[in-house]
C-alpha cells in the first residue's frame, strides 16, 4: 500500500510539460521530426510562408540556428498555406528555401497551423496557452523541459534581443 501511495504522489508531481514531446511533424526531407528527439534543448518553432512579406526572416532564422546550434538550439520552420502565401508543393518550398536562403535547419512539410485542421502541436498551443498564429512567421520558443517559454508575432525578428535573450538563458552555461 505504501508503494502505491508513493507511486500516485510521484506521478502527480512528475513534470507534464513534455507531454507535447510526442508531437511529430512530417519532415520536408522525408521521415518525421519528433519534438521528443530534442528533449533537453530549446526549440524555436516558426510558421513560415515563401510568398510572405516577412520571408526575409528566413535569413535571420538560419543565422540564429548557425549561431546557437552547437549549444543546442533547434530552429524548426513549419511552412503553412493557412494565410494563402505558400508555394504549391514541398519540393518548391525546399528548393526556394535552400537556393534563396541556404536553409539547412529542420523544416516540415506544408502544415496547417490554424483552425480545425491545425497540427496537434498548434492545437495544444491554442488549448493550453491560448496562442494561435495570427500570420506567417509567428515564433514559439519551447524550453528544454518542453514547456512553452514565449511566443512572438511576425514583426519580431528572429535575431531580436527579445528572442535571443530568452534563448541564451536556456543554453548550457559552459557553452
């Protein structure tokens, strides 16, 4: 009986933040991108669109990834046509991003981020945190423990202090 009580208390006290870590996205390169693969690392997730006026932020996303990836930061682009500004196919998106911006950061297939067809990750953001992307290039920072750290709208540039200050706090101190 003592063991059962201990188990119940332990399970109730266990962190639940990584419940969303089972979220899987289809990779634009084939296969899956599982958030659980990046447990212990900060992850910046950005809904993107190739024909959006904010498309220049791809450069900032890649720069951010290049600057902090060796310290553990993951930057993941989630192309979406929810705002009718994405190219017609994954191959077009991949070619555009690689050829125009030299992107090598993780990228999903074209994915819905709003409405009833939204990816489960974005449904979780809406249900648990009240966050729904209002436009392309909205940014979501997930901490190493899987908890939501902060969200930013389209106008906040990837390399802004608002974002980099939050990221730096989440990186290992010995880096």
